[in-house]
């Protein structure tokens, strides 16, 4: 099964289209997709070790750690792999790799992972979002930042948490704007592919559009929810995002 990758085009599509095409279609679309020769798990192990050996513990290393976790590498296995590689690649490189791996394999909802996420943004996580818990799978948190003029709320999702499909309704105006501030998450409109979200991304949600948003399976995620003023505005909550739909995003 070929891997669908768009990171190259998303980041460098206009500046370096050929490099983006080689990254997405050849490196991932062909090399990574040759499971008959090596499994995705084996390719992840090779890639993580090679990047660590070069000291490249940047966002690309984090991405490949997340891929390794998704491809079945366990917490204890990555610890053993990095320990073994340390004797050949270098002790300082292993320390840097371990700091990132510890976050990627953090226990879901753990206090340590939550604190690390909170330290990545200027807004508080807030309190458990109990008032809307029935419309979420997993634990979410809510921190009101502005309740006059325009409502602005910092909404935080633990790993794997997402809200139900829903629609923002209004007689006139209305809708919502999401401003992503920390972690990694998803936004999806009915009938469209899911969009991966990162800090700095902005999503404009028109009234009447069926959609959902939430965290990635292996990352905390926070966004500001900005309420667009409208007449008789309200949210119509619908069915949950089932595990099959959500699992396809991993």
C-alpha cells in the first residue's frame, strides 16, 4: 500500500516543487511503500537510527519518531534502540534523542505530558470541559479568554480526544474561527479529507458546515475557538467521530 505524503508540497511546493515531488512521491510514495522488502516498522527503525547518528534531532526526527510509534515500535523498544545506538552514534546525541522520544511516547493524559504541552503555549489549559463532555470522545479542557464582545476560548484536547461532528447554525452571520496554538491535531469537514493542524494554522468554519476537530492520537492539541457574531447562533451536535474514521488518519 503506497504511503500518501504531502509534507514536501505543503512546505516547499512553490519554492522547490521538484524537491517536494521527490520527497512526497519518490521517498515516501515509492521507497517507504516497498513493504515487500522491508516493513514500515523496519524502515522506521533504520531512519530513526540514521537521523540520530547524524545528530539531526529536529522536527523531522520528531516526525519519524511519531511514525515509528504508529508503525508499532513500543516505548521499551525505542528506549533500547537509542541506548544501543548511543555506543556507536555518540552519548550526547542519545541524550538529545531521548528528550524527544520521551515526549512522543508519553503516557496518554499523563501529568508530565500535559505540563510539557502547557509550557509550549502562553494560554492556560483551564478546567475539564465537563459542560460539553457528552459531545467529546476523551478528555478536553476549556479556558475562557474573552466572554464579552467576541467569545474566545482556549480548548485543549488530550491525545486521541476529538469532538463530535457538529454544525454552527445562525440565522445570519455566525460560524467559528480556530487558531491553533500548541500540539498537533486535525480538522475535517463532511465529505472532505482531514486537515492536519499545527501551531499557527487558522481554520475558518462557515455556518452550516458539518465538521469536527481534535487532537492527533499521539499528541496533545490546543486551539483558540473564536465565536463569529451572528443572530440566534448555536451549535448542533451530531454523531461521534467513530474509531474507524479517526483511525484512518494515523
